[in-house]
């Protein structure tokens, strides 16, 4: 066993110092490159996740804007049509059409809700969930 260790030590001592310096520099460069790449991948993942979240928020807000504003308009039209029920100058089928058109536009509100919330309408403060 001693001869094996002595032979290995003498072999390592026979390697020139320039080669040891190059080897140590190569190992240091490799470790530095691995750490830099790992950090870059982590930062890229964080950036891509943040960008995806931002795009998802923008998409959701655009959908809500495109759905809720016409729905609010439809609700106002339905209220106006309900107010016209007492008006003798308006025909009942005309009023019914205005109300059904308004409710059809307002029904799109369900599309703007997240899928996991669809079918669950909560009335705030009442504890009622439909």
C-alpha cells in the first residue's frame, strides 16, 4: 500500500507547476461558469414567469373590459325598457325585445369569470352562495 501511495505522490510531484496552474484555473473557470449559468437560468425563469403573469392579467382585464362595459350598458337598457312598460306609446313586443336583447348581452358576464368560480355566485355579506 505504501508503494502505491509513494508512486502516486511522486507522479503528482513530477507534473510541472504550469500544468497545475492551468488545471486549477480550468476548474475555477468551470465552477464559475456553472454558477453563472445556474443564476442566469433562475433569473430567466423568474422573468418568464413574471411576463406570463403580466400577460395573463392583461388578457383577463381586457376580457373583463370587453364584457363588463357592454353588460353594464345592457343593464341600463333593460332598466329603461322596464320603465317603458308603463308607457302606452310603446308596443309590448318592442319592450320585450329590448329586455331580452339586454339580458342576452348581460349573460356574457359569466364568460369573464375564472373557470373555477363559474357556477358559484356569492352575495357579499349575506353568506349566500348560489
